[in-house]
């Protein structure tokens, strides 16, 4: 059984400002590009039975700069649809909804084509991705290049937790995390590794 490697894309202007970023396809900042390049040594020498990326440019660019080749864009790896909260910070939301918490409350509908998602709906997408990568993990490692909130939900589902339990797994930009198995059960083997970390095993 291979390992499941999770890569969060590099920094963007909105990841710095804390604005919720789903379909707004911002490019990586210069620092974000450097973060992505720094991941290449962590991934060097690995071959992947399957490499998937979000269809958004910031994820595709991160994969390219990190030296991940042969990636296939999978729409299910898209970030959480933040609906009306796209581009809005949590601080701003709390001015009118002081008790709002993404992991419990989801988001209100946004513009056409962006109805927003609940934790359970993001969990359904994560489950589809896990079903897709399952057979490939039997052949070796799998790598997913995507977004913080989605990868946190996917981690929760891989560990048998509810989608809302993704709140437990803080995930920084430009990092590699590794989900493995111990005695046949999924575990977190490494989390938030950066280009200055020891090589991902």
C-alpha cells in the first residue's frame, strides 16, 4: 500500500490577507512560487501511481514548480465553494455573524454557479477522490495538489472522521503532508513539511 501525499499550493495574495479563495483563480505570489520550487527536493526520486491536481491555476503551477509531472486535473479537488463569502475574511464575516464558523455553518449562496457548500458536500467530493485513488494506492504512492480546506476535509475522511473534523488539521501554504497506514489503518505520517524540512519518506 502506497502513501497519499497532499500538497497545498503556494502562497497567493489572498492567502496572505486571509480572504476566502475558491473559484477566484489568483496566481502564486513570488514567495508562493519559491515555496512551490522548494518542495521539489522533498518529492525528488518518487514515482507516483497517480498524480491529481485541482483544475485551478495556483495548484497546477505549484505541481509544475514542485516537479510533479503527468498530473491530471480533477474537478473534485477544487477548493470549498465559499458562496457569498468569496473574497471575504473571517474577521469581516464576524462583524455581522460573530458566531459564524465555517466547519459548522457552511456558507450562504453566492453568484450564479456558486451556491456555496456545506462541510458534508465537500466531504462527498473528498470521498469521490478517495474512491478514485484507492486502486492506485495498491500500486504505489499517490499525490494530490490542491487547497487547504478541501485537503483538510479529505484528511478527515481518510482517517474515518466527519468532514467537519477537518478543522483539526491546520495546513500551511507550500507544504507536503503524508498519509500512510499502520497495521492496515490510515494514519498521519507527516504534516506541513516544507522545503526546509527533512525529506518526505
